[in-house]
């Protein structure tokens, strides 16, 4: 058996403590790691940067709870100063409505805790598994399931990843491993390379899928080394980025996607339909057009998972269907994402419409 790819540090580094202690001293942090360490965490600072009413920062501090503000500066730079309704800002600024309990919204609406095939591995669908590579992200999106997900108990740790790899190795029905989290690209290139090498050594594994928002929110993460890792693997690579609004896709993201495309992965996007962010046919059309320009195929438009604290973002199914119908009239078929929702117990994501 090959050497374990991970050190035996029991917990993941969090974005607030960059993994300095894990790197040899001779190896200075890379640009993306410095940008991550320097991300905005203070609501007052964010409001000041965007010339917003300081009262929003006071509200944000109260509303955030354990899921604090976190946003890289490059993402803030794409927000419109002075606009409290900016669609990028709304995704990251904690708002008082998060504290309100709403019927039907719960901590684990997808019942993921029951779908753990082993620590660090979620299997719900045939042939593919989600490997929880880390619990951390470079950004805290307010609508995210992460705000409630018990990563520590669910094996999103190095020991959990090791157990997950053993489970995948022993199950010949698994053809695709989906790196998820958290954001799997928070792993550095060295750890990612070792993880890919482990998967590659399993003959039944054919595809590597990476679900990541980092190419969007921290485009410097797309290093030449990352592209090299994806280029040299025998696995078919699918990279699913997570962009919700066309304004997220600026020139820095375009350059990152161009670097990534050198590895010739299948490039897809997954968006979440969010009130105030992208619940308009015009915005969704622009998002798809921009994605296609960058060589990314819109894959899913997800209805919100009903996680506690996220109700203000929900778009009801009827409005979602109407929006989707409109998209079918404005876009070529390949640029219309599938409208989908996750329903616990179903053998696949449920397509709506
Ligand atoms: C969403 C999801 C997948 C991927 O589903 P696709 O329809 O193949 O994109 C796989 N496993 C789990 C647990 C998921 O939640
Ligand atoms: S998992 Fe995705 S949606 Fe959730 S905080 Fe991370 S980047 Fe945002």
C-alpha cells in the first residue's frame, strides 16, 4: 500500500489559521494562501470598504452566530460600492433574518448524516460518492448547508479521508469520486496530488469530479501545479464551479478558468437559485451567456436546501419553474441549466419541470 498522503494532524486547518505549521519552513505560502489568510472577516471593515451604513455591520455581527463573515478581498472588489442590495454582498453579509426560525427549515434537511457510507464519505447515488475532503471554505455563503453541517463528526478530517479512501478502494461499483467539502481546493497542491494518486491506483475509479467555488471566489487558487495534476491523471476530470451571478465572473476568474482549461477537464457550473441574487430571467440568462463564453456548461440550477437560517433566500417552486421556462426561450438548449432539488431518499437529484 502506498504511504498515507496525509500527516496525522487530526483536524483541518481553518481559513483563519493558514496551514503554516504543516508546510516546510523553506516553502513560503503561495499567493492564494496569502489571499485566504488576508480575507475580510470583520463586518465593519467590509461596510467601510463598500461605503455602506455601519448599522449593517452591527446587524451582521449579531446575526452571524457561529458562521462568521468570511470573504476574500478579490470577491469584495466585484461588489458595487454603496449598494446594500448588491447580489454578491447579499451572499456573504449576515442579516438579522438568519436568526428567525422558519417552519420547514432544519439543521440537516437532506439527512446527510444518515447517508455517511463511512466517515468522510457520503453515498446517496449509484456509482458515485462524495468525499468530504475538508470542512473549510474560502468564503462563508449565507445560504449554505455548511452553516449547520457537523463536519467534525462526519469525518471531514485527515483520518476521515483515509477511512473514505479505504471504503472506495473496497467497492468496485464506485466509478466516480466527487471531491467535496467544504471546498476541496482548500487542500494544497501537494495533498491534492497525493489524494489523486491514491484514487488513480484504484482500477474501478474512472472519474474524478471536483466541486469547488474557489476558482470563482479565489481565482489565484488555480495554480499551474493544479492544472498539471489534472492534466497528468489517467482519470477523466470534471470540474464543477459554483457561480451564482454574472458579476462574479470577472477577468480574474476568466484567466483562472483559462488556466484550468489547459488540463481539458469537463467544465460545468452549478448555481443556487437565490432571492435577491439571481431570481430573474435576465440575470440567469446573463450568467449562462457568460459561463458559455468562458467554456463552462451550466449544469444545475438548484433550489435551495431548506437549511435553518436560509429562508430569506428561498424561491418557491412555481416561481422557479416560471423562470426556467423563460430561460428556455432566451438561451440555446445547452445553456439552460437543469432545475433540480435534492429530496432525501430519492435515487438521484429530482429534476423539476
Ligand atoms: C449531488 C450529489 C451527487 C452528484 O449528483 P449528480 O446528479 O451526479 O451531479 C453525488 N452524491 C451526493 C451525495 C450528492 O449530494
Ligand atoms: S460549500 Fe459552497 S456555498 Fe457553502 S460556504 Fe463553501 S463555497 Fe459557499
